[in-house]
């Protein structure tokens, strides 16, 4: 029995853009999240002299988060989102309480 004949799929190449045609608009980049200084003004001398600073932020969804910033301004930890500012403050208190005792568990190493 002969094999059935298969027709190849041929797609037409898209037409090149004309010189007068405009490129589609690129969506605007999202607004950056506000920092503590944006919300409450300049940080106090105590906060600026601290080893690290917690910043409470309100994200674009209206929820609260906090960042932990090192003295060089780099964000070294980012929280989950919280429904209230008080919940974010409790999260900060929990990190302050538990971080000094925290152990490092390397889950990138496979058991042999």
C-alpha cells in the first residue's frame, strides 16, 4: 500500500515595515515603590547611623511591605505583603527577634 501524500505547510513571510510606519508604543515602566523617606520625610540621625534600616512601603496594590537595607543602601531582605501597616511592623519585630538566632540551611547541596 503506498504512503499517503503529505502536503507541506507553507507560511508566508510577514511584510517588512515601511519607513513611514511607526513602531508600536512600549508600555510605561511601573512606578517605583515609595521609600520611608518619601512617606515620612528624612530619616532621623538615629536611623541613618544604624547598622541597617527597615523601610515600610505601600505597594501598588495598596498592601504594606518592608525592606531591610544595609548601611550602603542596598536592599538585603524583602518581606511578604501585609494587609495593614501594623502587620508589617509585627513582621519587622519578628525579624529583629529571630534573625540573630537564625541558622543557615543550604538547600542547594544534594545529599550523597
